[in-house]
C-alpha cells in the first residue's frame, strides 16, 4: 500500500553506488528514514525532491519495515546557492537538532511547522542567525515537554524581578532576592526573560514577533544553547561547526 506524506528532507546518506537513505521530518510520523533507489542519477525525477533542505510530497511504500520512496515532488527548497556559510551552518544545526530530539513514528506537526518557519526566516534574511537559533532551540525544547523554566522563581515564586538568574544545567530560575551568587547561574534581564516566555507561548505564526535588545538577546542565546545541549546530552558536530564559522568572522 502506498502512502503520501509531506516532509522536510533533513539529511541524506549514500548507500552503495546509486542508492540513498534520507532522513525526513513529517507531520504524521515525526522523523522517518526512507530508501531512495537510484538517487544519484541526476535525471532521476526523484532527485531534487529528495535532497536535504527540500520540503517535498513523498509517495512511499513499506517493505520489510523500511519506507521506500516511489515518487517525490518538491514543494519548496530551502537550499540556496547564495546562502552564506554561517546561514548554511545554522541550517545544518537545525536539521541535526530535529533528528536528535524529535521521536520517530510520532505526530510532529508543531515541530515541522517550527522548522519550516525558521528556514523560511533564515533563507530570506528576516532575522539574525542568533535569533533564529534561539527561537528554534527554545520552542523545540518546549514542544518536546522540556521548556526552560523561566516562569517563576524556583524558591519564592516571584514572577517579575528586574534581574533573574537561570541555571541551564538544572533548568532552574531564581529571582534577585533568592540568588546567592552561584557560578553556574546566568543573569537574565527582564527583557531576556520576557523574550523567552514569549518564544515558549507565542502562536506559531507569530513566534518571531518580539523585540529584544542586543544585550538581552545574547543572554537568551547563551541559555538556550546550553539548555538544548543538556537535553541532547552532548555537543552536536553541527553546533561545533556553527561556532567555528562564527568565531572565524574576523578573518572573512
Ligand atoms: Zn525568589
């Protein structure tokens, strides 16, 4: 039996001379792996539609527990030859995070919508890379049931304080009164706390509609990266690469 599924191609792996296995994020089944026969033949009608960063309609059938791509049609490609190295590195990190954190065979409507939205904002240069990365990390964690705990002070329950302190390793926030100088806590301005709360709760289509100062954004970016890395349990290679190309900016 054949099934149609729309999905974003996250990664591909060549098998033998001509075949590939692609990793796809779908709305209905979360992360799935699909076999593409003869994929390296450029003339093959499935080729463009089964390359990474393409959102495609896939016609699949199952054989021995594996999805096989029967036909594929590209709906939208997020790969852009003029994309800068930092933007490309970020797109790879977002895809790897999706692969690492979204379960297989589980409905993942929210995660797919989030990733498509982030890639759209990325390829069109609508927001800075830091903002896109933090929005993806925070919202992806939230959708997976692991939101950063930035709603109340963990000790006294205070909701609003000029300065809050967040420990991304234990996922705990303290207000100014309860904070006692612990080194692992990162300071968060009121603007940074408001931005994180917004990213957690905003309607999907409005998730980028917030304003934050550069200084507060740096605080958000720092805790979102550590929080997500703690959830994954290790630092991803694509994150290393993203950091490398960003630290190299002076040489460019
Ligand atoms: Zn407190």
